[in-house]
C-alpha cells in the first residue's frame, strides 16, 4: 500500500511540476512507467528525445526502480541494452540508493549523467576510451547516434528511412558494431556491478 500511494504522489508531482526536459507517465500498470528525457543544450544529445523504461519493484522505495534506455544512445555509461551505470540506481554498499530519493531525482541524475559522462566507471570501455582520448570523435559519434535514433522526426518515419549512411571511419563503424552487441569480447565491455 505504501508503494502505491507513494507512486501516485510521485507521478502526480511529475505531471504538475516536471523537472526541465523530463516527462514521465504510467504505461498501463502503476509499476510500469515510461519517461522521456530531452538531450541537454550544448551536449551531443541536444535536440534528441530519449525514451526510458522504469520498472518499479515490489519493495519500492526500499529498493530502487530498474531504469533503462529504450532509445539507443552513444554513451560510456549506458550499454547497448540501455542499462545505466549510475550509483543511485543500486543499493548500498556498492550503490547510493536511499528511500528518500524518488523517480524525479533519478531521472534528473540520468539527465546530468548524459551531460557529464563518467569515463572512469564505464559500461562501454571502447566508448569511454574514445571519450577520454579522442573527444572530437566521441562527440561526432554521439551526435550521429542522436540524429539517427533520437531525432524528433524519427517517430514519424520507418526505421529504414531514418538510417542515413554515414561517412565515418572504419574505427567508428567498428565501434557502432560493438555498440549494437556484435562481436563484443569481455575486454571491450566491462559490466557495471549489480546493473
């Protein structure tokens, strides 16, 4: 009962006073939510609309919601399945989730992570390396993915029409293949604990 009343309050607050660039709504059942985060200004995700899935566990708020990106995103802390490496999404001792946090706080934290990646705790080691040592290539790839997968016109066109042939180097094509889950070795992909 505590979970239902708290979720109802949180969703009501998210509807009336949403954080800037964030929307959240029920997807049928109270424990199955969807959210959208707009890419921040002056980031490679600018003008992108990123969809997320939020599954609220039975023990909420004593256990954090499971949140993942449904929209592909080129980011060192988000893998090809949309899983997010962020401490507030995990229970202590490895994580920083507390019952005093809420879904609005989590979505705001994810929005901040999009603007400020943490290359020292990556899920995608190859993208993290690119972010650290070749930031221009990272920014180019991230913008390209944003246009391809999170562009505002994307929802109105079939997938085949949206994918624009890129003029990127073989290395970024290789990175894109790894990002899609093709030919990933254990050294190239580091798993974030408890994600």
